[in-house]
């Protein structure tokens, strides 16, 4: 693991700034400007940032998928299997929604996404860091490009399987699928 200079993200505001900027860009900039901004973000990797080393990018990607908890949401039945589902069942998306102030979102079928996107588009998507909760987009914005590519190559090596996840449901609309309510509750019902 390399140890070079790291960005100072000690203040909460500094840590949130890249995500705020990316969300603003997606909402307000025209397509060409957004593409230019994403292109700049690709080069914004902290110098000397750590990355996973393995015998192949696919092996590194498999490891990152496991330790990153991707299967927790993106693989149906993962929790009930105690993490023992065969790789052939991984990352096919989920039709159980996550409902909160943002509406209801669904864990994407990453196997279909990796087949549709180029390697560069995959990295750009994670660098932009915009998307709905509970996906931890901010965890990926400064991830080493080698690791993002490794995840992409592993997922792509699994091949296509399954169907696309349901589309997000806007706030105030009732989803047609089961969902997990992700709103803090007060103890004692108060």
C-alpha cells in the first residue's frame, strides 16, 4: 500500500464539498459542461492513494465487492444466506426498495450496468458520486481508479443475468414493491 500525501478531509464541510458540487452540476449544467466536469474529476485522484493489489484485476474486484458490502443490497437473499450465495447469483439487483425523504430507490443490477457501460463511463459514474441513498456514493469518489476498474472488470466477468431493478419512486408516491423504511424513529413512538 502506498502512503503519499492525502487530501485534508478533516472538516465535515470539506468532506461534503465534492458531493455538493457534483449534485449541483447534474441539476444545473448542460450536458457538454457536465461531461467536461466529469472528465476533470477523473484526474482528481489524490496522489499516492492506496489500492488493492491482487493476482488479477478481477480478483481485486471480487475482494472489493465483498469487503465493500455490495452484495448486501445488490444481491437478493445475500443476508439470508449468511454470505454463502454462489458467485453466479451475485449483483443482480433487488426489487426491495429503500424509502426515505428522497423517495424510494432500488439497488441496481450491476451485472447489466457493467455490460452497458464502458470502463471509462463506470469510473466517471463513481467519480461524479451522484445518485440516490442508501448507495454510499461518497465512499467511491476518491477511490483509486485501479480499484474502480477492478470492480468493473469483476462484475463484467460475471456476465449478464437478471432484469433491471425498478425505477426510483419520487417522494410522496407509494412504491408498488416491498421497501425498507429508512427514516429515523424516536424511541417509544414519540
